[in-house]
């Protein structure tokens, strides 16, 4: 059992390790921006630059969303909610949303107009702030960077000033990518936990209730 647990921890721990310099140099040379991880820089997949650039931009965006979501799940698991009500008439308190559990169960307690606002926010993010059609952008035209919207959203994601040292920039981008991959796996597992009666519809039941 101990050996199995140790092996299970190897892969997540490796996701937070910086890549070797050789792979990083190959990636920078091919203008992909960060270490491809398990993807070897050869074959049809690697040669299709446009398709690879799109997949990399999508992976980075999903990783960022997952990292934010994972933090949100941790906050909910601690029982921390906004004060007050989610609607104007005060009939639904923020704390009431989690009364039936977390995850999808909580989603059903959000008023319809609140769900519309969530969908609208996502739509604006996908079309204006971080358009899905833009694969690179910002001051250095990096994968996962965005030019923003003049007058409303500043260009350069997440800051207008970015790391200029190539080695430091590559390491930071690679850490973000790998942390995002780990977060996507973690969020998926937590969502599954929230759907199980045996976990009492909690995200981190095996950790918080043992």
C-alpha cells in the first residue's frame, strides 16, 4: 500500500519540476513558448504549427481556469462564502447555495439570472478579453497572451510588463503550464467527489473528513 501511494505521488510531483534546459531550448527555437511536456518535438502533430499553437493556447487557458477553480473549491470546502444575498430581494443568501452540497448540487441553487450572468461573463471573456481565436499576444506575443480591448481591457496578460530574461521567462511559463495541468486533474477529481453520496458531496471529503 505504501509503495502504491508513493508511486501515485510521483506524477503530480513531477508536474511542478522545471524542465531540462535541452527541451526548453528546442521549444524556444520553434516559437511554441514553453516545454511541451510529454510531447516529443517530431512527427505530424509537431509539424502542424497552427494546430499545435491553438492546442497550446487552449491548454494554457484551461489551466488558468482550473487553477482559479481549485482555489475556489478550497474556499468553499472551508465554508467561506460572501456575506449577504445573491439576489436583489434577499431571498437567497450566498450561504444557502451550498446547503445541498458543493459542485453541481450548489449550481442548482443559483437563481436563473445568476446563471445568465455567469454565462454572459464567460462569453465576454471568450470574445473580448481573452478571445478564443487569438493564440498568442501581449507585448512579447507569447502563447496564452492577449492584446486586450482598447479602452476597456489592458493588453498583455496578465500584466503589460512581462519577464524579459529568456531563461526566466521560459521557466515561469513552463511552471504555469504544468501547474495548470495538475490543477485540471485536481479539479476533475474534486468534481467527481462532489457527485458521490459516499463523499457527502464534498470536494475534498477524503482529506477533510478523515
